[in-house]
C-alpha cells in the first residue's frame, strides 16, 4: 500500500521572511509528522492593500535563502507565476492535483488569520482541501481563538487545529520599519536574508 504523504503548506507574503515563520513551520512539521513543508510566497495578495508589497522575485529569493539549510523545507513559485490576485483556494486545488490523492495537505497559518478566514474566497472549499493549523504563541488570547474555532466547526463541520509554538515577537512590519529607520535587524531573520535586504536596498 502506498504511503500517504503529509505536506505542510506555509503561505505568506514573506516581506521579509523571518525566524517566526521558520519556527512555526518546523513546529508544525514535528507535531504533525509532515514529510515536507512548502513555503509559498504570495503573488498578488488581495488583502495586502495597506502598503506596497515588495516585488515577488525579491520575496521568493529571500525565502529560498531562508530555508536553504533545512532539507524538509521547499519553496514554490506557484502563486507568483499565477496572473491576477492569488487566492488560497486556487493554490490548494492546484497542489492537490499535483500531489495526487495519496497526499494530505496541512495549511499552516498564524492564529490571527483564523479570525479572517470566514472572509476568504470559497472558504468551504479551502477547509475541504486541507487540515488547517492555527499557530499560536504563549500568552495568546486562547479563549477568543477557541470561540472562533467553535464557530468555524458549527458553520462548516471542520476542525481547525491550534498549535502552540515558541514565543517569538517578530513581525515583517517591524523589520521593514527598522530597516527604514536604519536600525539593526540582525538575529531577527537568517543572516543570508539580512545580507540580501542590505545589498538590494529593500525597505529604504
């Protein structure tokens, strides 16, 4: 009997990718017995309209640099090569076809995204295509999250599984702001990514 592959999907703008993303992906890999985690930088995200997103190629290359030393991590260009807005439902549908029926997909996201999931395009299909993992941090308002998970289960009959990861108060927004102000971002993200940002003049 063919072994069922368990593939984690780590979607995000990754503008830039940082240790918080990497710690979350590794925690999901270990806790859910994933064979690999695929990082998917968004192409043209419909929900990021409050600032100018860095060109996709830069975000893709930073992600490649960040995951280079982990044999279980991969990067996909599936969204940055798709024209128009990129939606999770389209990505999961395409990945399901590429991996085939012997693969189980696990979508890894921050717990904050769970509060927006009901606004996603074709959310019922999203929840059918994968197991949704909501990564939380210590001191996260768990009760509020539990209420949202209960609402999702009542509406769609699907479990969203919370996963607590080590607390790392790092955000891409803060990193961009630090670079813009000339402050250090060392140790907030992989050194190769820091060097790329510095060499490319991003976020200035």
